């Protein structure tokens, strides 16, 4: 009869539940397919119940209730098992399914269940079911739906209130928790043990210790202060409110510390507050107490091992996790990944991630963020492709991470694709996504889209404003940065030091001292001054040419760091005060602060500016002794040695570097170019192209090498290659260089046609290059055109007016020359006086034309007279007064030539240095033709190798500022390491 009863049950189920799937019917029978395949046997069994059928199993057939299915966690099967109507026992029917939806965070299915409930029974009549619905919506992140259901419940139980509070807490809405809590107190709703954990968690989220203490008092009053879950929540609350002493005191009062949750709470408290050592010590105590750890213990301890010094212990915990098979837990796996990320062990993080059976979005994002945090942006983008191939859809965290990678790598198109995706999904309105979009576009120099992303944001915080102002400042939109800064002040947002730093950068771009002073005063009034901002102020004053204010600010810094010293040294170098820069570097070495690579580069730049080989070698020795990587400073060393005339030493440094970057190659090409080794510079440039893509500055260096070596055809070819093969739009400096190249080769007509064919308007430097070539080759017609064009531009470079004045003087047009000089005075422009210097002993000795200020002036003048007399007698030297363009008597012209600064420096060198040693003289302007002859004869008759290093920026017609290095088309100065404007000439004994 047992078989008959089972069969009858199956038939009844089939008849009464037509919507039940056949697969579910089969669950109620054993070997049902065989039974239904033989209907005659079924009839026979019903007629004769005593019939024995040995072929069938007599084992009882198990039936599975809806609750059993839900306990197994199969949501799909639970849905299929739902009856059409559940008016008899709705609580038993829907409660387990709602709990399963909450567990799986399945909002879509939860909505369907809710709709099913509304159709089949009245939800509001069952407080129990309504509470379950509130709980489900809260866990699924739909607070709005939870509130709607909660508001419709007439007679709310404490469980209903707890469910609503829990929904707010789990969705990060602590203020709403407090509002609900106040309502409970007003209505006199009694709290139970399960109310306190949510209330305490909300207090922790708000970091409101006063509120937490109040709820603690209530827990004591109601007698729940000894309940384990309440005690654990109290420990967590005090920890989140940064009261670790209170948390530890509560934990210490627990008599029987046999609950692993209590240990987890206190370990997590210390771990989340960065007290890794104490957290791990508590973990050791827990082990000594004989308690078994669980997944939450592992997560808390792994969080404590995030510091690199605890990486070994982190690996030990990982091994213990593997032994206990806890790796299957998603939370532990996520903590392991996070631990390896913080310890910079990305290979281990990826290996752990790959072992996950189920990879959720949190795990993907953890690894992705890890790549970004460890500077592995390329790997992050590859990992993102794997993320997409796995069928995952990016969320806000994913979008932010990839936008950061695109920004750092300058991948504008990828960033724009992600922006389009964010707009489609609606993520771009998210505050953090919007801020990251602004930063990405700023780093990719796409200012228009940056402004669009900023304006589209519905809500903007301090980070939004700071990021967009920094973006404008960094991309040379200084006026726009100031405009937004004023807007920030109008809407009364508190300005932070980072925003001030961006505004100071904008001041540097504008070179406006008054603005710097205004910002400096604002910083002082608001009390925002710290060492970082003070360093920036020193740097900006230096950039704006106000060295006195830079010195005052530097001296006012109470606790100077290495950046303070570096900023001041750089300010001196930038303003042509190389001696002061080297002196300050010497003082820095006497302090307890060790110079970094940037300070060393600034000091090398100062030594380069003075062609001070001795100081340069001392700094090189310092670099070697203190184990600095020469690779990072190699280009500065190459530049220093080349400017000091030691191209062999520069080449030695260049060869010693295994991994050469573009700047180093450019510096070495520039070194050969300034020493007249044009062919070698070209060979080096061609070799560089095999592995690196040349940029504007690299082409500028090779063009100068061609110009200084008279390689006209090669120079033309490189200009064409740059423009058409590499698609680099020439800067004005490239045009000026090619004009100078053609002018030196006396191809003046070609040079003029080239200038006329330029797509951009010719700059003053270009006309100046053509004018000087016309002066050298006596082409008055083109010279007149160049003069007119140059004067029309109204240049602010005094060197340009000096050149025009000299051209007029050479033609005997003294009145026109005087007019030009008067125009200079009206505009407040002054000619940079000729200056030469020589390094002798431990000092650098500077001379001006006809200088009488040197302490040994009498001996120098006497020595120079002896030199001149010897040159006249033995070398046939005759002063070439045509190089003196002043309208004075002939004998006065001779005196002026004899008093040139480089002659005084050479005389001092012969007076103070041993025989046969080289003499190295540096001059800020190009040597005149007569002095060049003088130098060759000195080298020949006195048996000295004479090296003349000329920093003649003005005569090279590239720098509009006249002395601080070339500028690019965007107005930014080319770094000293890449400066191709120095020219060296060596005079040997053979002339």
C-alpha cells in the first residue's frame, strides 16, 4: 500500500497544481519515469493491493518543502516551487523566499515576489511578512521601496523598526537612522538587543562619540550591555570614533572571552585604525586562548598586514587559510588580494585572484585598483580587457580606476570611450566619477572636454574645484584658473593649500609678481602657510624674476626641507645668479639635509652656466660617493661637461648609461653640435631614431649642429623629415634655426623665400637671424626689409635693438642708430653688458669690458699690455677697428678693443695658471672677430690650449628673453638639459 499512497500523492499534485513543473513533480516519487511508462501496472496495483512487486524499491520517497529549497540557496528552484495562491499559510510560503532574495541581493526577484504577494494576499495585514519585505529591500539596496512598505504598516513591531534601521545602516544612511531612532523614542517603542547594533553602527559611521555614548547608556539601562552582540557593536563603535582606549576597556571587562566575534571586533578595531602591531598581538592572544579563528578573523588580520613590514606574517596567514580551506570565502580572498596590493606584491594578488572559483565585482575591482596604486597602468588596462571578456559590467569603482590609468598614460581616446559609457549609464553624474573625468582630461591636455565634464556635474565639492583649477593651471590656461578661483571665493568654499598651489602655478605662467604677492598675502591672512606652500612661493618668485622676495621667503621658513633649498638654488640659477646658487649648495652640504637628485641637477646647471669645471667635477664626485643613480642625472652631467668644453667626458658619461632616454640622447647630440662636430651629432641622431622617436627638442639640437658645422643640405633634410615623416609642426625656433643655417651659407634669397612661405607669422627671432646674415654678407636690400619687419614687431628683447643699431652704425647711419637706442630707453630696455669669467683656483673671476674692479686689476692690465705687445711683434697682430661700431676716434676704438672682457680673463689666466695648462674662458655674448684673432695668436705664441665657451643666447636669435634658454611654441622654457644654444670654440697652438 506504500507504493499506492506515493502514486496517489503524485497524481493529486499533478491535478491540483497544474502550474507546477514536471521536474518538481518527479521529486515526490522514486523511479517515476518507469511508473508512468506502464499505466496497466498502475491499474493492477490499485485493484489488488496485496500484490508484491519486488522490482520497486521500498525506500521512503523524500519530499522537499519550499523552506528546504530556500535553505539550499537555489533561487530559481524556489521560484518554480511557489504556489499560485498562498492564502492559507502566506507567512510560511513567502518568508523563506524573501530571506533568500535578501541573501542573494536579488532585487529583481524580490520585486516579483512582492508583486506576487500583493496579488495573492494582503501584505499590510501580516506585520511579519511586511517586516520581511522591508528587510529584503534593505539588503538589496532599495531603501526607497523599504520606506514605502514601512510607511504602509499600521501596527509596527520592534522587528519592523529594526528592519528599517538596518536598511538605512546597510545602505550608508546614518542620518536617517538617527531620525528613525528619535521617532522610536517619541513613540515609546522599546528597544531590544537587536536595535543597538544598528544604532551603534550609525554612530560609528558619523564618528559621533557623544551619540554612541548615549546609546551605550541606554544599553546599560535596558540591561543589554552584557549581551555579546551589543558588546561587540560597542567595541566597533568606539573604534570607529577613534576611541581605541574605550574599545579596549570594554573588551577587557568581558569575563569570559570565549566568543570569537568579540575577538574579531577588537582586532578589527585596531586594524582599521592603522594599529597593525596591536591588532596582531591580540590575534596571538586569541590563539593562546585556544579559540579557532574564522573568516572574519582572517580578514581583520590580513588588513593589519597591509604594511610592507608585515608581509611575511601576511603570507603565514595566507598559508593557514589555505590549510583550513577558507580561500573559498570571497571576503577572505578579497582581503588577501588587498593585502598583497598594499604590500606591492601584485603577482601574488593576481595569483590569489585567479584561484577564486567565483570572482565577484569587488574582487575584480580590488586587483584593478591595485595595479593603479602600484603604478602599473598598462597592466591595469590589460586586466580591464579580461574583466570585459568575463562578461562583467563596469561599476563606478571600475570606471574611476580605468579613467585614472588613461589619464596617467595619456590615452585620451580610451578615456573618452569610458566617458561615453559613463554618460550612457549615468555614472558621469556621480561626484567621484566626475572628479576623475576632470583629472583625466587635464592630464591628457584636453581642456575643452575637461570644462564640459566639470560643468555637467550637478554637485561639486572642494575636490572638483581644485582639480579643474589645477587642470587649467597645468595646461597654461592661467587666466581661466584665476577666474574659477574667484568664483570659488564668491560661493564661499574653503580654499585648501592644494588649490593655492595650483593658483601659484598659474602666477608662474603669467610671470605676474603682483598676483604672487596678492596670493602670498591671502595665504598669510588665512593661516594656510605651511612648508609646502612656502617652497612654492620661493619657486614662483624666482620664476617671476623677483629674487629678493624669494630670498626673504626662503629665510622666513623655520623648518627648511630639501625642497626649500632646491627651490632657492633653482631660483638663483633661473635669474642668472649661478655663483649664489653654488654658494647656497655649499651651505646645504653643511646641514643635516642631504640634497636630492633635483637639487643636484640645479647645482650642475649653475656650474654649467659658469662653465665652472672644478665645481662640476666636485658635484659629480658627490653623486658617485653618495650612490646616486647617474642615470637620472646623466643628461645634466653631459650638459655640464659639454658646456665646460669637455666633450670627451660628456661622451664617457653618455656611454656609461645602459638605458638611455630621449633627453640624454638629445643632450649628447647638443654637446657635439656646440663643439662643431656636426657629422658626429647627425650619426648619433640617426642611431637614436632606431629605438626612440625624436621630439621637437631633439630635432632642434640636430638642426643647430648642422647650423654650427655648415651642413646646409643636411639641415634642410632634417627639417623636411621632422615636418612630413614625423608630423611635427615646427616651432618658431626651428624656423629661426633653418634661416640661420641658410644665412651662414650665404643662401639669403632662399632664406627670405623660406620666411615668406611660413604658415605662421615670422617671429622677431626669425627676422633677427636673417638680419644678422645680411649684415655678415653685406646684403643691404634684404637687411632693410628685415630691419623694418623687426621694428614693426616691437620686440621686448634688447638684443634685437642692439643688432639693428649696430647695422645702422656699420652703414654710417649714426642718427638712425641713436634713434634705436632712444627707443630702447623709452621702453625701459637695457643691453646686457659683455661679461667674461674664468675659473682659477677655488674661485670664479668675472670681468666686464675695461674692468677696473678686480683686486689685481693693475697686474692684469700690465700682463695684457705685455701680451698685446708680443702679439704685435711676433704674430703681426693689428687691431681691426671695424668691429667697433661706436662713432669715436680711431685710437679710442683700439682702446675699446683692448679692453674687451675676454682679453682681461685670458690675461688673468696666463698670470695665475701654470704653463702648458689649458685656459677656459666663458663669455655671455659672442666674441668679436678681432678678439677671435687675438685668441688664436695667444694660443699659438704662448703654447696654451684656449677654450672659449660662449653663452651667446641673444646673438643666436632663439630666446626672446635674451639669456635664460630657448622657449617652445607654447611659451614654456626648454629644460637646461636640452638647451642647444651653447657654442664652444677651441684654439690650439696651431691656431
